[in-house]
């Protein structure tokens, strides 16, 4: 291992002094995913046809691959992606079973019969978060609930959001912690305490660093009291609605009945004999005895014989 490091240092020193401008390598940054192979794309570009004699790849200060005399000195998971690299001039580096720790800058040195060229490229690594795991704990009255949600193994840092059964975002009331693990992945742990149990079910949604959803889990609460309360409230609402509608119908029926009676009275033919009214009280009062005497005396005077 020490000899390889010394050899690479010598090669890199020579490359700085002897780099040929007419030998260039075109690379572009690559994105790899944890647990899968990743490829750093690099191809020799020149109008001439140089012969590649040696290829060196390093990551940070460590040499990860040396290709010399048709023999590859692999360092674990690293090798050239194209087996026909001498003719294709493709010196792309293949990283097997990518780890988050593989992210960073990679340097290359290409030795040809026309000169030496060096350069760098970059590998960015992403890791998908695991399916979130949720738990909950109800208070004794089953009115409030404490919720937890955990997602592991993601990279870069993500976020957890909480939604209720009406898609209202309650994340502002939650506390989320981000822990970096030994493999440089992140664990997200979110706690939402004293949530209103009547807004269940709640959903824990995991977002990656690009705010794309990577996983979600619903929290179904096993609540008896809230179910009964919801049924009771619903029944009361239905009963109130029935009462209101019934009252309106009764009011309409009474109004129709009054209008019908008025119409019948208006169409009824007037009677030839007026109806007796209470205000004609004199027709019903008994005769006054004194008034009768006065009438008789006046009548006697009228019939008194005239003197001859």
C-alpha cells in the first residue's frame, strides 16, 4: 500500500510538469445512490490517437485504482467501467455498492504516449429514507394524543411533516430532530404532542432534500369514546335539521290553510237576512215597566172622547 501511494505521488508530480495540452479528458459530475453502482463519466478527447499506458484514480488523498500494462490493481469496490478502455478511450470509474462516504471529489491521471493529463470530477450520493414508523399514545380522556414518527437511512437531510384527516399541516406544532449516523446517513425523528384526537387519522410524510415525498404512514387511532361522541354529535345535527324542516313545513301548511279560508270567504254569496249582532242589544233586553206605563198614559190621552 505504501509503494502504491509513493508511486501515485510521483506520477501526479510528473503530471503537473508534463501535462500535454493536446490530451484532454472530458468529465461531468455524477449522482450515485447508496447501495447501487455509481459511474463517474470521463472520456479522453483528442484529435490524435494516443495510446493510454496508465490510469490512476484517487479519492481525496487515497489512490483507489491503478491500471497499468493491461492489469488493474483494484482497491475494493473501484474499477474502470469499460473493459475496452484502451480502444474506447473511456476511463470512467465504476464504484460498486456506493456508500454515502463515497461522496466527494475524485482525481484522475492519464499517462499516454503523447503526454500526461490530470483532472477532477465529483460524485454526489443520495440515499432514500426508510418507510416511516409511527406510534401514538392517547390521554385518559381520549381527547389528546401524542404522535411520533421515525425515518432512517436517508441522505442528505430531509424533513417530516404532519397532516390531519382534513389535510391540514400541523408541522409547526411538532418537534423534529436530525441525527447523523456512523455511515453518514440521517435519522429523522418527529414528535407531535397534545394533538386533537378528533382530527384523526394523522399522516406522517417524509420529504427528501429536494422536497419530494419519499414515504408516508397514517396513524389510525383506536378510539371508542370519540367514535361515540362523533355519532352523538351527528345524531344531534340530524335531529336539529329534522325539527327545523318540520317546523317550516307546518308553517307553510298553516299559511296555506289560512289563505284557503280567506279565499272561500271572499267567494261566499252575501245572505238576504242580516245576521244578529250583539251590538243590537235592545232587541233582547226585557221591557222597562215604567216606560210601559208612560206609553199607556199617552195612549189613553189620544183616545179620550172630545166634549160635545
